[in-house]
């Protein structure tokens, strides 16, 4: 890019007085004001700083030179001799190493001198393919950052920087918008107060993922995102910053009036490689014994007098619900589920025994996402403003699922006086959802349980759809006992369309996020900011199960939860700058922060079912409803902090920070904790300026500690008041034992980093090595129930995380019309549980179905899956040699053998951007290498008889499913207890038990994904009519997300899919397939 | 410069105001931090009742082990596949957490009670202890060695497992102490606090004595001296009539019977009469049959083989009509069972009044009448040579077989009690379930899934498993020597 010389405008001449007031303005190349720029004399003391609109006034001696500098811009010297006004245009400093980084409390610093790791990407970069949740847009773009997202509509995104540090607490990064914390609670049915223990939704017991609260952030309003990775960078934010900070800087009002319109439409379809493939040779059935008159067992239910016809007939085993039944044979006519549906054209008719023509994939539909936004901004000498509205409407790939989002924003600044600026910002978000995806083993509402675990392959889902829509009844394939008068009910599973259209949830959340602030430039060197900010939301969620669903009347219900969250922050912040000597500069910071959190919720449900159909109210309860469950908690943290930065000749800098927090949630005698950070950086390039191939170079090291307090109400026991039993009162102890001896948690971290660039900044590297120890963690650890409790709060453990993160950028080709940029991020984190609490060797993080647990075990990485495995002989799985189970695997009785580690070996992302004239093509490949995921879907599918591996021919050329004495069965690889190779043929049949142990179903969770791809056409200015045109820009983009799952090892599912964000990962049950989406986006700037 | 204070002053005032008593923000206005002792006791009683009465395949599978009921859909549990649905974990968790922990908490609140009369508190604490003894005894009879001396202490997160024999000896000692502390003239829990006896101390004394006999007689095959001593000492104070029977009637239309929940509210049709019991009832012309079970859709009494999955549940008998009510009472401890102990004691040569036959007849009669039978039906049943004490089993049965057989029938609906007696008498012999994954289970394995002792308390678990002879269902408890 050509460099522009500064513009010097002389508008008059005046030479009478000794000094005059010289007004001026500092602008960037585009003409936008540069606030905070330093204007000082080259040869004498004194100087000023520009205000928000870039203006300044300085007492001019009418001669000499002014030095104008601003972060991110190349410094300028201006001769002011004879000038009465001054307009200076600064040129943006070149490339990444000279960027401005917004650090804690919104303090801008040159990345050049930053002594800790911080990576910045632009809002446009994060939102390249129009994500609804900005966290998802960070995947693969920042080193050290692990993003895990699931395939549920509006689902939460796990955002973890440099590995999990807390055993059971929050490991999510803190989100901060323009200096103000923005709540990012992962809201799931977990937070449903009716659930006991720490997890139900995220351990696969059913429930919903309502998303992480940071998804409210409006992607269109983001200027930059800076990821502060280590504690040294974030320590000023207090205890919550131990997990790193995602700092978001929103767009600012620019001069003039600017309008940006954005409109996009995206369509998505399930990626079939992440969905089940069912065997299609055998239909419904189990090991059933059916007393046919002939004494033979056909696998069908014999009915002597079917439909009163006087003749016998065979019906499907509708209750199986498994597919170990008779082989398909189109010449065989069987009365199937549809024969019992009076509205069906096949009512009372036997139909060919064949695999369902429309398998479970038929249930999934095209997802549609529509996104429209308008942003308006402007600025003048007195102030600036910004106004925006964004609406997103997502229709999921499951029937009857919609999430809509409305984001309103207004912010403004106004210069009350020369040195006093007022600002305010108000954001309102309104989310509305209907039919979020039910997760986990919730057979009533998550159809994937049937699709993937226990289904009948003869079911045609198109017919199920038609059956439901004929009369909106629960015409299920899973009749309880279809030939009896009372048996036309759903046994375990509803018609999936009934579940989708009758048993849906809905929720809405209104959120306000805003602040008012006064900024006072007290003197040339002192700035004071006072700010009050509020983040507050109310959520209403209701769930229903209609009368007519499985489970009888008591299976119907209505439940509602009203909850609210509120956080208020009071900040007072003074910042100062002193030029101590000509080479030594000191920046100081002093502040206080008071944070007050308030949470409350009330949950109520009907009891024993509903009375009036379709009336969803608590009053419509079959029995007297239980008392509602009410929760209330608060937390107050008073913080005091200070910081100083000493810079020597712009190439050495030393930082120190200190903070003291007093938290209401700790025992009152031990509720204060201090933490501090020291960091330094050295721009060694300063001494190597004559090395031609080197463009920049910096070393940085730091050390910091961050403390953390306890969750609210964990220091004292609270009893539960249960619903009265007649006139008796029932109180009970909590199942989690409180602990009044808790001490604050602490994370100590060290980091060293190198930033270097070569070849005129065409190639650059930013790398860090870090090491953290998180000690005295406050954990509600699961304990032996013989203690009388299920959990107890303890200070436990020391987790170590260490890793390497690398960001590499390069521009292999750059010509006038064509350029190719590469951006690569690579992260390798290793963590290890060094110790737990007295005598404890293991903490169970989650217990799952299938006797699988997720653990933190001393000496091992955080997140070990334990379960059952084979009995090994000489390293080979052992099969039984004799008895009824001869030829089948021996499975170890204990279920605490490690079968997997959920942590990846490394993660990486590579973005390639090609620009040719007005076109730009960009794609991101996102890689995760290693880590484990357990699939309950596959584990149960072997019992469900759904797997293609259980059909076909065996080594003898006979059907595997035939009984062993008829030549069927297979020889399982392994050895007999005497160590000899197994030669015994055994059954593949396993309708109630499993042939393989759990360890077989712990898969490598690696993946390579073409995560994002975009092709954008920037309409050239010439076409628009040049710089004077009312239309300033038109971008047309073709966007794709998750287009191609290039590689994975987990069969029939997306290895990344999870129940929700949080510490519980590495387990799937009823998983949702990946949605591949392709969209079109139009952006207009006026 | 002065203007700075315009900002600093209000902020520091604010800060000052907030730091005064910051801990007070940690409260919860929606949950109590102190409660009276009574409702904790009530809660524990409710859960003990609920756990024993439950028939869920996930929580209480004793009805299937003793082959009263079969399971048409979750036949896995009838095939002894308990871990599939976390049965040992749930049983362990309910007894330790829901029952024992709340009993313990209730007692410790009472121990600091200065407002009630000491005599009342003494009665209440003794009553609590009796139920603690009952519950620990149930745990021992379910698992063998269990945490006892270090149990119920949240400061010991990995409690040791105590020797089963030592525990049961201590339980007997505790009951002796409890009985000595109870005085029927003084008050105890109120009628709404005590779901079992409404605070009637005399009844609790009778129950404590009966429980002593129950525990001691369980040990008779390995510790005849204790059994005899306890039986002879406590017999006269134990249940003498149905007037003191301990029958839970806690269930209401809100706190419904767990069986009612499964059969009616949950609409489960897969709990069937087991062929083993059904065929016996039919063969012995048992008047209890129509109370125990209903008929199939064709009006016949048909039992389903244990362990078999049945697609056509309509072809089999379902549980009787009494289980289709929300408020079905649960016979917890009663005179009937005591009469069987007396019959057994006489056969063992203990000094107990009456004859074995008298007590045997009385026990059978009590059971038939409990289930709505008439005196005529009692007489007709007892008159059958297959039932009459002298001729039962064709005259070849030992007293163990005769008493064991009739006690198995009489304990219908009380799965855990029946399971213990079945292991003691080794009679009648259970039919191996179709597809059984093991031989007859002589105990439940320790929790291994959701509240896994293997994971949470591994060292003590391993020691206990070794001490009892392996954590397997085939390991017999120390008192199960035959």
C-alpha cells in the first residue's frame, strides 16, 4: 500500500502574540478522528491528548515542532511555525506487530510493547461466514483457544483458553465488551433447579442446551476481538480472569453518517457421514419367544384371530424396540404398526416385510437461517453515536425448531466540556426459541436415541410422518400391545413427529447490557474514568409432554422455569502517564471494581400428569402440584487494583499489576486474596535494525497469579424443604456437604513468548510457551455415599497445564491484482492432575450411562474416561472357551479401567485467503488431533441390532445372524484363556447385553474439517460511482460452513458433537449430525 | 484537580458501604439453615418405606430375585443383570443418603435440644437409632461388609468397610441400649412426624425387640448361642398380636405408592406374575392368589417364566388390584413374621412357648387374613396335606423347607425380607432365569456405576471385596453357610 504523506493545511497566518491557542485535529487516512493521540512539543515540556473526535487545543509558541503519536500509527513531526489551525493525518502503522491491542480495562497499548500473549482478529474475520454465535467463529483462528461446538440449534460453544484449569468449576474464558464483563453462563437444563447433583443434561440424561450467554453478542457490532491468553494479561479483571479473556471492542461512531446493511440467507443439510447407517436385512425383534401353534418361533407375534377375520396372522414385535428379528423378505406379508392405525390406508392390512424405504435421515430437513442487520453511525466534534438492529432467524434441521434473535443497540458519546466526556451504551437482546433439540438419552424427545440406539429397521419414517399428520395423533411404531383393546399406546417411544410437534420446549430471554460513564481528563497526564455497567437477563423456559405420549397420563407434564441473572459493576479507574526522563516513560493505573451478582430462579411442574389436553399450565395438574423450587444467590466481590508500566526507549518494558479481592462467598475469616503479575518485554529488533531480512522481533516473559473464590452458598449447609406429605413436613439434608474451611483457589502461571517477522513483514511468527498450576481448587467432589452425602465441597487439587501455541502468518504472493495470505494457528496443551485432596486419588466429573465415568485422576490428564474393557491374555482380548458364552469376549467386571483421554494432542487451524482484484476467496481448515470420545450410540446400537457389522455373511459364507449350530455366528478376534487363537464361532446376537466391552466404543475424536469457506466480491468503487457516490460499498459473498468433514475416526457421528459446553466432554448419546450450510450474503455500505 | 474528588468521593462511599458485612450476601432466603429434628426423621422414614416398597427395575429388584414377579421388558434385571440399571448403586445411595444420613442429622439436632423434655428426646433418639439399626442391617444383608464405624461422617470421605459379623453384633447391642432408653409413659415424635407408629413408644419397644429377634435369627446358622439368647430374652417383649404390627401407610395420592406409580401412572404393563410363584399358588389352592395377582386378558391365572422377554404381556397375570391404588400400605415388620421365627426357634430347640406347628399355623393364618382371606379359607388351606405342618412336602421336608416355603409365600410383596429368608432356608429353590448372566445371586455387588465405591473409595473397596471372598454375586454372606 502506498504511504500517504501527512497533510498540512495552512488556513491563515498570525504572528502577533507570543503564544496562541492552536486548535487542531488528528485523523487517520480515511479521515476518521484519532482519539487519544498524543500531541507534544519536540523540544519543550507540555502536550495534550486528543479527545474522542480527534480534536485538541494547544498553547502554541508559534514556532517549533509538534510530535503527534498515537497507538497503531506511525509517529509524525509537524512544523507549526506560523500555523493557526492544524489538521494532521496519521498513517496506520504497518502489519501485525505494530497493532494496537486493547488490554484489560480497555487500555490501548501497542502490541509492539505488550509483554504477554494477546492475539487480535477483526470482527469481520470472526464473522466471515455469518455465525449466529460469535464464539463459534473463533474456531481455528486463535492459537491456545479450544472451541467445541455441537450440532444443536442455538447450542452452546465451549470456549477454553490454554486448557481446563478448574476441576469442576467454570473453565470458560471471560468475555469483556468495551471493558465491561459480559456474562457467558452456559445455560442448560442442568441449571434447572429440579435436577439434583451437578449435572444431568451434560451427562446425557436428557434436557436442553439453551446456549452460552455470550451468543447474545452482536457479531455485526464487533470491531476487534483480542484474546488475552494468560493470567498476566488478565489479572486486573480479577478472579474470573484465570481462564483468560475474550476482549471485544465494538465499533465506534465514525465521522459523517454511515449506514451498513447486511442481509444473508443460509441453507443447511445434514452431513450424512455424521449420521447412522442402519443394516437393512433384518427387522424388528429380540430374543422373543412366541408360542406359535406349530411350536416354531418365526420371530413374529402369532395372532390366532387377527382383526376378527377368523384367520391367524403375524404381527411385528412392535415393542422390541430392536432389530434382531426376522430377515426381510418382500414376499412375507406381516401386520405392522400401520395395520393398527385406523386412518392408515394399510389399516388391517398385512404389508411386505421390508426395510423402511425412508430411514431416520428422512426426519431431518433443510435448515434455513436468515440474517438481516442495519447499523448506523456518525460522529461530530461534540460526540459520536451508533445505532443498530440485527435480526437472525434460524430454522433447524429438526422439524419444528426455530431460534430467533433480535439485537438492538445504541451508544453515544458527548463532550460536555473540554476535558469531560460522557458516554452511554445500551444493548437489548431478545431471544426466542421453540423446539430446541433435546439432548442425550431422552427417548421421548430426542429421536436420535431411536435412530441410533434402539430402533426397528422396518419403520418407514415417511409413513410415520404421514401417520402423525393425518390426525395429529401419536401413531407410534412402538405400540404397547397392538392386538389388545388398551394396547394402542406408545410403549417407550413416541412417533418422532408427535414428539417434535407436541412435546417441544420453548423459551425466551430478554437481556439488557449497558453502561454509563464519565471520562475526565484531569490534567495532561491524568485521566479518570467512572463507570457503572449492568448486565441483566430474564429467562422463561417451559417444557411439555402432551397427553397421549408414552408413559401414560403420568408421562404428560408441564414444567416451567423463570430465572434471572444480574451483574452490576462499579468501576473507578485512574490512569496516568509520566515521561520520567527522555528515555523512560511510566504509565500508572489505579482502580476499584465492585461487582454484584444476583441469581434467582423458580421452577414448577405439574404432578402425575395433565388433565385437560393441550392446556399447559401448572394448574392443569392431575394431582396437587409440588411446591415450586426456588433458588436465590448473590455474590459480591470488592476489588482494588493497581498497575504500572515502565518503558525504556520504546524497546524495553516492564509491567507490574496487583489486585486484591474480597469475596462474599468465602468464609468471612478468609475472604480476601491478593494476586499479582510481573511481565517484561524486549524488542530485540531495536538492536538488529540493519539485518535486512528481519522486520521485527520481540521477546516477552511473565509470571502471574490469579485467585478465585467459592461458588455462592458453598460454605454452609442448607436443608431442603420438600412438599408436605399430608400434614407431615419433610425436610432433608442437602446431598452436597458444605465446607466452612474453604480457602481461595489460585492459579500461578508463567509464560515466555517470541514475536518475530521477516521479509518486510511478509512472514511472521508469534509463539508462546506457558505453564500454569491451579491449586486449592474448590470442588464439589463426589464422595462415597456411605458418608451420608453424594458430594462435598473441598479445596482439592493441583492441575498443571503447559503448552505451546503458535501463530504463523505469511503472504506468499502479493502483486497488484493478486495476493495470497496464510494464517496458521497451532496449539498443544498438556494437562495433568498433580494432586487431589487427602486420600482422594480420583474425582468423578460425570457419571454416564453404560457405566462410563469421566475422571480427574492423580497423575493423569484432566478428563480420563473410565469403564469396562476386555480381559486380556498376553495382550489379546480373551474369549470364553467353554459354557454358554464360549467364543464371546470375557469382559472385566470392574468399570474403572481407563479407556480414553478426552484432551486432544493438538489443535490447529489454517486460513488461506486469496484476493484477485475484487474477488476474495478464503477457507479455514480446522484440525483436532487426538483425544477420545465414547459413543453410547454405537455401544447401544450393538444391542439394538442396528449395525451393518451384524449382518452379511461370515467366514463360512453363511449369514452371520444364523444360529451357531446352523453355521452362523462369527469368530471374534482374540485368544482363549490358554492363550491360543480363538477359533470358536459365537453369536452376533446381543439384544440385552453387549458383545463388546465399553472400551471398544471409545474412539479417537480427531477430525479435519473444512470449517469455513467464503467467496466475496467487492463491487469496485468505479462501478458505484467513485468516492462521491452515496453508495460506499457492496460486498456479495457466498459462504459455507462445515462443508466437508475431511477426516474422522468416529463412525456415524461428528466427533465434535457434545451435549453442551462445560467440563463434561468426550461422550455422545443420541448425537446430532453436523449441518453443512451454504449461504449468500449481501452487505451494503452507505 | 478538585473535581477528581467529585468522582472519588461517591465511589469510595459506595465501596465503604459494600464492604461492611460482605458475607451477608452469601445467604439464601429460600432455604433454611436450621430445622427441627422431626421432619428429618419423617423424611428418612418415608424413604425407608419407599425403598423397600419400590418395584422399579432400577431400584429394587428383590421381587424378581425371589421370583414373585417377572419382567417382560427389562428382563435383564430378572436375569440378574443388576448393574445395567445401576441397581446396587441406587439401593446403596437411598439407604445411606436418603435414610441414614437424615436419621443421623435428626439425632444430632436432638442431641443439642434443650427446649423439649429430656424424656421425650430420649425416646426420640432411641426410635431414630432403631431405624438406623434396621437400615444398617438391611445394608449388611444386601452387600456383606459395609461402611459402618466410619460411615455418616462427611469428614471421612473414604470410610472403611467393617466386618459384617461385627456390625450385626453391634446392632444387637445398640438395640438393647435403645430398648433400655425408651419409656412408653413419655412422649416422643408427634403423630404427624412418625409415619409408622404416630409416636407410640410402646409399639416401638415391641418393634425393637422384634428387630433384635430378626437380626439374631438371621445369624442362627453361624451363631446359635446369640440367636438363642436373644430369642429367649426378647420373645415376650416382641410382637404378640397384629395390634402392634408396623405397617407403613405413608403413601398418599401425592406421595403415591411406587408400585402404583409404575403400574398406573407410568402405565407399565411389563410387571407380570412370575410362573414360579403362580404355579405354586395354583397347586396349593392358595386363597391369596386373587389378591396377589389379577388374571390375564382371557380371565386365567398365568405366570410368565422368569427372565423371559414377553411381547404379549396380555397373556399373563398382572399384580393384584391392591397395587393399583396410590395408597397401598407396606407391611414393614409384623406379628406374622415373628410367628415364623418362633416356629423356627422351637425347631432349633430354643425355649419358646408353644409348638412349632402352632406358630406355623398362626403365621400362615395371619398372612391369609392380611390379604383378605376368611377364617374358612385359612382352615381349608391349612387342612391340605401339602400345607399341614406334619405332612408338608410329602412328609419328607425338613423344618427348614416347611417354614422356608410358607415364609416365602407369606412374605409376598416384601422382596428384601424374602430374599434374606430364602438365602437362609435355601428353600424353595428358585428356577434359573432364562438367559441368566450368573448363578443365583447370594448378595448384591458393591456399587460400581453411578456412585461407584470402586471409583470413590477404591482402597477400602478392594479390602472389603477381598475380605468377603470377592465382590461377586456368587459370594455368600457370612451367615449364609448352607
